[in-house]
């Protein structure tokens, strides 16, 4: 009898630990690798949206040769319905290995727009010190494409359905 109770308690604790470990993932989308051919260092910008009590957060991450480079300034999200969401720089940054990461706040109305219109492309800036072998600096545009040469068919679209993924968060 005692073994059954101990086993049940351990099992419940393991399940609770697993649920709490997975909980932060429930409020954010998958990471979308947007294509950015102008950014020669990697050609990929990692985009992720998460929900917050006041709206949401946009996370942009790129590989960089220099940890002094930052994604800074105003970032623009161009949506499929020809509207633009302007994300102001709030100085929220981190470094994840060789990636520079910036976070931008989105209000509730902007998150509602993102639920019904997919992101077509993102315009952002990388700033830093320009030296020999430093990271690439300047203005860049990341396209919502899975591959540069893929065909866009209804069965296999060549884009990430960001609107559907954001809608699934709610």
C-alpha cells in the first residue's frame, strides 16, 4: 500500500513538473526563420511572437560576428492587408550565444491585427561599431518565405501562416 502511495505522489510531482516546464511555451509561437538575403552573415532572421497581459512581444534574433551589434531603432511589420505596424525601440535586448536578440512591445490592437493578417515582411536596423571583421550593419528586410525558390501552392504555401499561429495562442 505504501509503495502505491509513494509511486502515485512521485508520478503526480513528475507530471506537475512537466506541466510547469511546458507552460511558458504555450503563450508563444514557433520560431519562424524569415529570409533576409541582404544580411550576408546568415541570411535568416528568427521571428517569434508571444502574448502578454497587455498585448504581445515581437522577438527578432540574428547571427552576428560581434556582440556589440544590436537590433535597434524602429522596426516595421508589413502585413498582408497593406497595413504597417510600427514597433518602437524600448531598449530590450539580449545575447543568445552568437545571436543578437531584440524584443519589441505590441499592444492589444496590434495583436488583433496580427491574428487576422499574416506578416509579409519585417524591416529592421542593425547598429553597432563598424570595424574590420565586425558584424554587418544597416537596414534590412526579412521576407516571410520558407525558401527563395519554392512554389506557392495551396497545399504547400511558401510562407509561414503567422496569423493562424498567433490566433492559436488565444
